[in-house]
């Protein structure tokens, strides 16, 4: 039983009346364009916590429009609830637009950093592994080295599993960054709102 199935079963125990809704939970990437205001992140996360939706990944950055922030949130939500979540997000003062996407509607990546103990165990095996996994060595120190991998979450996790034999001292993974596959451009719309 994978992590998602365990989570669904735990929710079903707590909320038996919603069992039919939980069977159609999907991973959605939600993009929010907003002003860069203090407290806005808190208001966004409250929308999810009130509905007992766990945020799997959250990234906030500047967007292509000056003064507009872009939130990228990954969550598992039932099909019949995602539109309601997005409508609630758009009601927050300071949010210009919220959109949701399924996996095939976006291009996305994550960055992972691995800090490995520098030892005689490394030999040339690590360098070969780094090359075959399309990763790169960012920093070499007498005590450790840092490897960077850009890719999907599953790819980064597989590399972590392979690197464990060398002694992973630290592991950090960014949240998802994503752009939509739609032709529709929001830049002109956002520029109008901010002027």
C-alpha cells in the first residue's frame, strides 16, 4: 500500500460520509498569482487546512510581472472539490487569479541537493552514478561533496536511495516549479491588474 492509499484510508476512517468522494482524489498543481503582501501565505494555507487537504509541495516566487507573486502548490484533492478550493483562493484579498492543472497540463521539475560524506568508499562509482542520473557535483570539500539533481520527485528519490550506500549527510528537495502547457497568456492580464 503506497503513501497516498494510506492517507485516503486514514481520511475515510475520520470522514466515513465522504468515502465516495475520496476514491477519485488526484494530484493537482494549483497556481496562484497574487500581490506580495504580508500574511497572504497564511490565508492561502488556511483554505487548505480548513478542508483537511494536505499541501504536498509549496513554492512561492516572483512571477513574470513585477510585483506579482506566483504560488505553486501540489495537493491531492477530490475531483469534485478542486474547483471549490480554487474559487475560495480567488476570494482572498490580494489574489488576482488561481488556476489548477493535472499532471499532463504542465511542465514541472524539482531541485534536490545531496550532501555526501567524502570518503574512500566513493572511488569512481559515484561519478558514474552522477553522470547516468543526469546530476552534477556542485561542491567538493575535504569532508563532503554536494550533488544537485533537477528532475521529477520520483527521480530525485531514486537517486537518494542509490546514494544512501555512500552516506547521505543531508538531503533537501525544493517544491515543484511548473508552467502550464496552455497557450493562454496571463501576463497581459496581470499587467493590467497591477497598473
